[in-house]
C-alpha cells in the first residue's frame, strides 16, 4: 500500500495523498485504498481518484514504502536470451501493468549460463527485490538459492515445464498445442522426416515440448529427429549446416522460436539451398520481422504482451494458477511439400 509522510518541514510542491484527498473531498485512507487497488472503494470512485492523482502529477514515495516494508517496489525479470524479441514484448506487457502501480522492472539476461543466472539471483536478493519472474535454464537449480535468500518472495516461472516447481505459478504459451499444430501442418504437407530444434537436454527447461514431439513421432510411426544446439545464433547456424549435410537430412524443422528460425535460414542459404523447397521451417512467436523474411516464415502466433500481463498479475497477487497462452498457426511460404 502506498504511504508517505507529510512532515510540516516539507515545503516542496510535490502533491501528496493529502493533496489528492483535499481535491477529491475524501479521506487520505480512501485515497490510499484507491491508488493501491484495495477493496473498500467503489470502481467509479477509484477511477476518479486515480485520474485526479494523474492530473495533479502525483508520484508515490518509493523510499517511504521501502522503509516501511523492508522491500523495494521492484520486480526482477531474468530471461535466457534478451536478444530474442519475444522477451522484449513480454517485458512490454509487464511494464504496461507495472507503470500503473509505480513498480520498476529490472530485466537481466542469463545468456544460457547457469553461473550467470545464479549471480543475477544473488544480486536481486541483495537488492531486496521481493518479486521475481524467471525463464530458467535447465532444472532451474538457482531457484533453490533464491528461495533460501528470499523465502517470502513471489516467484513466477516463464516458459518452463509444469513439472518444474509445480507449487509455483507458471506462464507460457501452450506447449502441446504449439508442437501439435506445427507437427500436423508439416505432416499434412507430406513430411515424414521432421526435425525438432531444441536446447540440449541439460539446458532444456521446457521439456514438455520435446516429450510431446516424441509422442507425436511415435503416434505417426516416424523416427524422431531432435536437433540439440546451444541456443546462440551462430551455434544454431552451424548445427543446422551439419544436420543438413548428413546423408539423410530432415525435410522440415520445427524451431523453438522465430529468432532461432532466422539462423536456420542463414544455414540453409550457406549451403545454397532454398527455404520452403529444400527445407521447410516452422517458427514460434510470430515476431514482427517474420513475415518480412524471404520467404515469409510459417509460425505459431501467441499474444506475447498478454503473457507479460499474466506474469505481472501473478507476481502481485496470491494467484498460483498456471496460464497457458493460446497459440495459432500462421502458414506462410517457408513451409511447403518435401523435396
């Protein structure tokens, strides 16, 4: 809850809760309830007070809150690869909600390094950050340290399998729906050698995607073609080049993201091959740039900003439910019949 002192020695013109209360003709406690979204105030009055606070240029005093609660108005966001625009859009969705509550988001990138992830965890804990959203690496071992250092902190897992820390809220695109749509799309085009690009098992936090791919291969009685790679741009490019030089290369590849798919394109072109002809590719996320590729990328769309809003909602309330964001297939020229 927002609180601030109104010392008689404070001669600044900064609007206070008392300023808003006087202008609205209500008590300071009612203003505090309205600005913090608490019960005890009608929706119409809450909107009126918030609009008045904005018109007056009111800003909550973060120092007063920190002194009172022993924590800071700050959320930690720790992701695996900030180069992937998926996480930037997710952050934008979180910021839309955070701005209204005067909360700061600190975003950090582990770069698929478990050591870096652990160091970021320790830094956030030392800063008394009391809420963390994390897209973890592997089995998220660093979360054990986070829970030891900040046992009362709200924590949300992003793009992690439901079997990982099942007592914590999870937010991710619907993994089974995504893999199923991509696989069925390629199957209907005639592909029977379908690769699946993924992080190595030791670094894989969304193992449910991989397991569903394996089950689909078993159901259709085709050999799985997992393509494990460090999910860094050039590593993906080199791994795909190697895969396509095998005697019996896959005719199609399902990737974990549009960002990864961009490097599949580069690998195919390195070999003088053609996307959508020699190799079909399906991405995930429907980034703004994906339809501008040549040829345009078939992909699985998801409302990335809505994922961010769902993460923020679970960080701010005792909601431990999982949220699986719906996905839908957008078929473009990168997927065609097998050669």
